[in-house]
C-alpha cells in the first residue's frame, strides 16, 4: 500500500508515471582490497565502487570541487565552490575513481542553486544544488547516497570523507587524479568550540585532536558519509566546507550539517519540477541492478512515524505545484 501510494503521489506531482527508486547508499560494486596504499591528507586510495555517489565538479576539464549524487537529476555540493562567477563550461564527472578514466560519464549543468542565505565570510549555509541537463544512468558505479533523518550525531559511526583534492597540507599543487579516502571521527560541538570559535548551528566538526588526517583544498563539496547500527547503507551526514588549517592539531574540518537543509532541498528541487524526497533506510541485502529513468521517487519508510513525515512532505510538494 505504501509503495503504491508513493508511486501515485509521485506521478501526480510529475503528471507522468514514476519509477520507484529504493537503493540509495549501497555499494554493490565494492570489493575490499587485501592491501591499501596510504595517501585527502593522511588517507589512502579508494577502490572502484567504494564511493559510487562521489562526483568531481570540473571547469576546463580540471577538478575544483566535489559533490554527491542524491538522485539521477541532482548533485549536492558546497556553496563556496561557486562564490565567484560560475564557469560557463562547468561539468560533472560521475561513476569513476580515476578522473583520467575513459569510463567516466560527463554531465552538463542545467541550473545551479546556491543557498540564498550563504554567508561568504562565516561560510554559514554552505550548501548548493546542481540540476543536471539530463539524468544520470544509475548503475552499480553510480548510486545516490542516502540523506539522514536523524539529528543525533552520536548515532553515526564509521565515518569517511573522500576527494580528489590536496594530499599534502600547504601544497595546493600536490593533488591527485585518483580518489582518496580517510576515516574521520565526529567531534562534539562542545569540544570543537574550544578549538574553533566561529561555529554556527549548521556546522559539524570532524577530525582528530592530534591532526594528521583531514579533507583539504579541492575536497570541498564532497560528502562526509557514515553508517549506524548494523546497516549496510551509507548516509551523507555533512558536506566538506572549511577548516583553518589542514590536518593540524586542534584544527578539525568543518562540515555543513545536511539534515538541517532537508526541507530546503525538498523545496528547491520541487520548484524545478524534479522533487527529491529523503528516504529512511534500514539494513538490506545487496541491491538489484538499478533502473535508469528521468523520474524516480523513493519508497516510503516502513515506520509509521517516518511514513507520516514522508506523507506530509509529499503533500506539501503537491500544494507547491498547485499554487
């Protein structure tokens, strides 16, 4: 019943049949390696399919910021990546670990939506949406990341950040075409405030007290992904935003807290005629082959409370389209 209602509501919004898409946050192509090479700062090389939602945002064929797939039409990134004039040749590379790979899918931009309250000085509200000019053909190497529905940061575990940015602090020229990853620890706001004074309620700290591991220049816009409990899905908890110094003691990385912007994401995507509704996910087995399509809607959660939230948000989207 829930799935049928979801499909009917989605079809009503789009005025066309919808394909139900339920497999966010999974890594069907990832096979953990026996060994790993050390390299992001203090990290190591990522494997094919390990971060299938990770994208490279490029200008003149060169990577300058990261981002994440949240649906076949939408990329989520950081607003400060676009605080200067948006490059007319902006493209998004999806589905690869090696940026030189001929297997990458290159997408063009249809519209850039920077948060209207983004502050260039404090970097508060550092979030942006990129609408592609055509949908990504989703497969085991191109999978949307799940967005969170839980506020409690203590819930999350096994957090990672990945990117093609600087691999040595203070050396912007030392970048890589191979995706790098590093495991991160979430830091409480109380602890982080002792090291960093200018924290807003939209900022999350992650890193290590002693330093040594961090995201850096060029990693901006990429996701901080975590799991919880025993589930096999990955959730984008934060967006790489800023830091005073890379990988130094008492200088953790700052991340935009994504859950604070779920309503903003829903509203902005709905206004463009391609609404995104966050999914609530639990433990599952490996996914089936992902179906491609221009219109995809998430399956509603099984929990009555979460379904109620889902239902109300969908009705709000419908009212937007009616008005």
